[in-house]
């Protein structure tokens, strides 16, 4: 499966809205690139998670970025795709702690899904027809 590196989250609040920006690199091996050349599609899935307790990697999904297809091409060397995505949401939608005024710990989960693995069996192909006399 593809990997990611240099992941970073930036939150910017202006008035009642917060912009959530995620940057990272998606890294694809030569094998994954060849699969992309055969029709495999890689989709980026980013979820915004309210974290409790602080420092953990689980929590409640409070928002999702729109899913996007990553532009993976066939090739003979690993491919690195730099990604920067952002969405703006109401600050109130990020309220994941039980009491107002508590700090809200936010983290984003990045997943890359494989869609459309080539079929295990080829399409039917036929020889010419021969007739056996009965």
C-alpha cells in the first residue's frame, strides 16, 4: 500500500469559522504505479477527528474532506505526490469536548484507498468454431 510522510495539520480560526489545512506527501512504489497503469485508482480520504484523551489517535469524526483521486501514473521509479488540502467549517462543529470552553484537540486521519483492482479473470475470448460430424 502507498505510504505518506511529512504530514502536517494547520488550524486557522477567523470569526465563527475554522480553516483546516492538511499537507503531506503520498508515496507510491513502482509496483503500485504499474497497478495504476492497469486501471487501479487511488483515492485520498481525509477525516477530521476530535481527540479524547489528548494525544490519542482515536476519537469522533467531526468532518470529512471530499474524496479525491490521486494522479498516480505508471512508471519505473517511486512517485511522490505532494498534497495540500483545506476545508473551512464552523468552529462550533469542532466542539468535541463535553463542556464549552474546554480545548478541542483535533487531528486528521489520512487514508489512501485502492479502488478497481484489475479483475482476477480476463474477459471471455473464443477460438474459431470447429464442427465434429456426428
